C-alpha cells in the first residue's frame, strides 16, 4: 500500500481514534513475538484538551513544560489532513514507501484557520523536566492560531498507518 497519497477526512479521523493510547504493531520478531512502536499514540491529548488537562500535563514532572491543543478534535483532524496531504507530507510519507518504519512531518497550515490553546508551566527560575517543583508551579495559558502542524506517523503491520501524535505549533 502506498503511504504517499491523498487522504480523506474520514481516514484521518479513524487513524486519530483507533490507536488512542495503544502502540502500533510494527512486525513479528524471530521468536514469534509482536513488535510494537516505541510509544503509545497520544494524539488525543492535542485535540480538544481542556484547561485543566493542559495544566495537569505541564505541571507533571516528566511531562513537557509546554503543550498545545487544537480547540476541538474536528480541528485536529482537519489540520492533520492538511499536513498529510501537503507537499511536505507527501515527501515524508514516501520514506514509509521505501521501507522506513516512521516519519515526522512539520508543515505550514492555512493561516488563521485552526484555533489553539497553549499551556506552559509558570515556574520561576529553571526547573528540569523531572523537577518535583513543577507540580506546584501553576501554569500560563494563551490562545491563538496554529501556523504549523506537527504529525508523527508509524507504519504498522499490513500497511496500516498509525498517527502517533498530531499537535499544533504557534
């Protein structure tokens, strides 16, 4: 199956939902055990996450200090579709066609189309990613429009494409 092709909104919505929280099966090893992608799909935390979910994420040690979400799952699906079908997306997806197991796409989005909410931990001073002080740091939030979309995809068994993550960049 060719990965570098035009996708439909229905396909993208399905890919965003089907693997939610699961790791894609990428093959079978010599012992007959399933091999899976390194990380579970977490696209759902970047589509329609509310203020409290974002705050909890940026104030949890080990999680990113900044996170962004599209305002709705529909916006995320449409933006992801735009990224996959972009020239940058088609070029990146060709890597899967020639045998690579995953690829990332960072593509420009239609200006002013996708509303986003971004949260950052509000710690003063420099806290490391794993610092326990982040739990009480609070957070700051901004709202704007995505200028770029970031999508990571993994090739699964049987030619299935898994969207590992899809998030906005401001």
